[in-house]
């Protein structure tokens, strides 16, 4: 990074954008290699699953419609019933396979980008081969953090569901009930965004420090204080980009039956090109936010120590320990 440690704390929304872009363009070769190896397949899987899911779902809908117009107990009825059961099984197996591959590639991409940005920050020699040798080891730590984050999201949704159920039973869509519903909905999305931000920062912590899982999330919760609004702004920007790409792909490719195949292919390629760029940018941004938050809390990171702990000794990944990333507080 070109900014000094002390100056990072002053980076706001546009400062983080500029710093992230500067890192990507200054080291375009290594990021291009990471993108081709991990982020391009991730982007392809993400977009392809919309098209495949749509095709599988249409088969189910057509057969269910045919079943409604078939006499119960007839051979055709039994055949359609078995076919629908098989199609639903194929649909959910595909969803499970998609989620598994998407998760693995997401965590591998996160590991690679975070590790690379940290090496750039420490002016440490970095190569694609070294990145790919470290990534599988870091990936295991990220998986633990993801599982804890997933558990927190599930618990949060269950509790929110109970709260919304209580609202529906006690108030419903009365004038005051609608007002309470809007408040609850805003509170729900606010909490969901906060949990997501904590998880993203915890992912960086899992790569660069010895904390992972619930410990990384607790540390992330404390670290994000003071920069929460900047982080929310970046999150909303990236979500808007992702949502825009998804809407463009679904409306211009998946559901565009009346559009010519050439136009659909062109739209698909545009969405694909935009998506892997946004994913790369988002991963770099979340790593920059980590260093900005560290600087904001006056937790000076010794670059030489960080560089040492990013090394691979005897085939084992050595993460950065808390005492190394929270040495002395520097004074501005």
C-alpha cells in the first residue's frame, strides 16, 4: 500500500475505493492470475446456476401442470408423479452441488486475495505459485469462520421469525401494525447487514491472525467500531453492483425467451465480465478495510513481523498472532 500506517485511519469511503483500485492496477499480473484460477470459475458457476435452475424448474412446472390434467390412478398419472419426484430430487441435488462448489471457490478466492494484499502491504515478494500453496491451508480456517457465521445467521433468522410471528398474531395489518412491521423490517435488515460485515472482516482476521471461528467474529465486532458507516457504504455499493448484474442476467438471459440468441449471449458475456471484476474488487476492499480499522484503533502492525508470519515454514501456514498485530499503539 502507498499509504502509511498512520494515514490509513483517515481513509473514508472514496479513499478506500481509490486505495483498492490502486492495489489492483499496480499488481494486475498477480490479481489476473488469481482471477483466472479462482474468481472466473466462481463467477461462471454463480451465473450458470440461474440458467440451469430455471430449466430444471420449468420441467417440474410443466409436468405438474400435465399431472393436474391427468386422471388420478392412470398409468400416465403414476409415470408423471415419479417423473416429478425425480425432477425435484435433481433440482435440490443441483442446488446442493452448486452451493458446495460456490462456497469452496468463494473461500479459496478470499484466502488468495487477502493473503496477496497482505504481502503487497508488507512489500513482500509474492508469486502466484506461493499464493496457491498457502491458500489450501488458510481455507480450512475460513471454513470454520464461515460455519460460525452461518450458525449466527440461522439463529438470527429464527429469532426474527419468532418476532415477526408475534407481530402477525398480536397486531397484523392494522394501522399501528403496519408501522411496527416497517420498524421491524428495517431493524431486521440493519442487523443482517451488520452480521454480514462482521463476517467479512472476520474472514480477513482468520487469514492474517491466529483467531478464527467465533473468536474472529468477536474480534471483528470490536474492530469494526468507528468505521461501521464506511463499511456499510462499501457493502451497499457492492450489493448494488451484484444485484444489478443478477437482474441484468436474469432479465436479459434467463427469462428473455423472446430475445435473439446472439443478444442473450452478448448480455451473458457482459454480466460475466462485470461479475468477476466486482468480486475481485470486493475482496480487495474488505482487506483494505481491515487495515483501515486496525489503524483507526491505533493497533500498529509491524510490517516485518507480518511478513515473517505470512511465510510458509516446512509446509505449514503460520498465521499472525494477536501480540504481533496489536503491539504498541501509535500516537497520531
